[in-house]
C-alpha cells in the first residue's frame, strides 16, 4: 500500500456547516473504506489548511478517485501528496548512480 498525505481546505459549504465536520469526517472514512483506501489518522489544523489526513491506498488511481469523490461533495478542496516511507526512499536513492 502506498502512503498519501491529504491536505484539506473548507469550501464555502463546508465552513457554513462547520458543526458537521466531525460527522463528515466519519462519513469520509466509511467512503474511503468502500473504495479501498484506509484512513490512518485525521487532524483538524490551524493555518493554511483546515485539515490533514494520512491515507494508505493501493495505487495513485484509487487515491485520486477517492479525492475526486470527496471534493465533488462540495465541503472541502483537497490537495494530495504521495509520501514515501524511509525504506521506500532508500530504494529510490539506491537508483541514483
């Protein structure tokens, strides 16, 4: 499984309905599982982003489909980054000649 970092900002609809954000997070986790994505941990944050979520997904396509699905609901705008564990990064670096 690949690891991903999801960054979230509330869209207008999401901030208008801020009191439901935890419920929406729970619903998002359920949807993730249906699509083969595992939520490792979620955080609500202060600063440039309103939330950060760590995911495991089988591949980029599955993660992208999930991010598109969540974004299409209108509560958040997402930015997703592939994250490499230490061992993965060591493997990547070993390919540099």
